[in-house]
C-alpha cells in the first residue's frame, strides 16, 4: 500500500463523517467538522501519518505503540501522531479518527 492509497482511504473515511470537509490551512491537509470548523484529523500527503485528538490519559497509553508518538505542537492537549506502516496500523488509525471525530463534532453530529 503506497502513500497515495493510504491518503485516499483516510480522506474518504474522514469525508464520510457527517458535516466533515477537507481544508488546507498552513499548507497542510486537515479534516474539519462544520459548523465551527474544528480539526479532527491532520493527514500527511507526502508522509503516511495522521494526527488526531485524544485525551491526555489515553495519550500515555497510545504512545507505548511503536508507531505512535505525541503530536508536535498539539501534544500537550492530548493529540497523537500515528505513522501508518502497515494494514494493522491503518486500522488503528481509522479507529482513532473515529474517536477524534467524536470528541470534536457537535453531539448532534455524532448521533447522526
């Protein structure tokens, strides 16, 4: 699986969520949820990695995984970066996208 395939899978997965849309602040690809435009996933186009929101408590457990580290700049808020190196890590990344979306999206969007 190459980076373009990984990006296409993550992009499609994120955009399938209610009120989700793609944006490019700072030259980065991110996925946000309307109406407030809060980011729930940063996605590397050149590098097979994502950054997603988590809790500080869960972050401590997640970074025990060899392909997960505290996210630059936003790590102090619980964000983690997942380096996607195989199908198992991609599946984990998709699960973490779900959790991040659920934390960011308005509660009526999560139920939809």
